[in-house]
């Protein structure tokens, strides 16, 4: 199975979103938006 640049990019995006989510002092609204984006990306990556 080949590992593509697109897959790598998606993984890096997911890591970045999770890192943002773990930052201190972010608003609840921002947390909800990040969670929504993470779930969407995980679904696209067939991780759910």
C-alpha cells in the first residue's frame, strides 16, 4: 500500500488541529469548531 503526499498532508493537518485544541485559554466556541474540524477530517481519513 502506498503512502501518498495527500495522506501525509491530512495527518499533519489533524496533528495541528489537535495541538490547537490542547492549547490553554482557547474559548469554548473555538474548541467546538476545532472538534468539528477534527471529526470531519477523521471521517475523510476513514478513522472513525
